[in-house]
């Protein structure tokens, strides 16, 4: 599996972001930004970066502040810097996407509603009880967005994911919200659902980043 490299990307205006990236061994199909969860760039995040690079994507994750210190503008600024880095490395705008797992899934939806990208994917996200907060922005996505959420195995969770699907369907771009019965928001107790979500992620980028 490919290795990762960490660099500090700085613009002439002084804004900077630390990035960890992995390059595919063959031709670059496009570029993906991985938005990590609140614990930072963990071994799991690095594995995801390397796995996506193994599928042909130049994959990069910006090092974001912890949950308490990260604002929406901080997230968007870091994403913008990372998008510029991809552009500097020859990845055209329509071949750039963003993906997030767990709390990074919430971040990916936020970016998808504020920036026009080739595609965006959220796996998990906020705990299902907090999904109404996502409903408020799902209908405003400007990037083709795939969201995959567990319903925690109860009727209330099922209804909330369905509400999110209905909101996303009002967007002016392609969207798809998939519910996994019984899975939690991290998908860590359901390997079968996690594997299917991984394949759906690859298929979504295959379909929209071309």
C-alpha cells in the first residue's frame, strides 16, 4: 500500500494548512479530500487516505483543529486551501471531491452545501438523534452528495434518516441518502454495512468525477 507524506501548504497571503496525502502508483484519476473526525488524523484516517489512493485518487486530509476550536469558517478555509493544493497538483475542479466518516461526514455535508465540487460523500455523521441539524442544510447542497447513515435500530432513527432523504431530494444536484437499519453512526459494529458503504463511496466518485 502507498505511503503518506505530510507537508505545510502556505499561500502568499500567509494562510496555511498542514496536509497529509497519498499518491496513487499509476495515473491520477482525480483528487479527494478526506475530512477527519474530532480525534484528528488517526491511524484509521491514514488507512482511508492510503486506500483511496490505491483506487487511483490523489487523496489528502487537512489537519483540522479539535471539535471545540473548529468553526464553520475554519473548516471551509482549510478545505479551500486543500482544494488549491489539489489544483496546484494538476487536479481539475470537476475532478475534486470530498469525503468524511463519522463527524467528518457532517463536515463533508457542510462543505457540499457551501462549495461546488465534483462529488461529496458522508458516511455516518452526527448521532442519529442530532440528524435534524443536518436536514436544515441537506436541501442546499451544491455538489452531488451521497449520505449513508445508520438508524440505530429504532423507529425514530428510521424516520429521521427518511426526513434527511426528503430534504436532500429538494437540492438542485444529484443526491442519494442510504439508510442502514440497525447500524450506529460510526458503522463500527456492522462490518457488512461498512463494506457496502465503502463500495457505494467508490461507485459515487466513479460516477461523478469523470
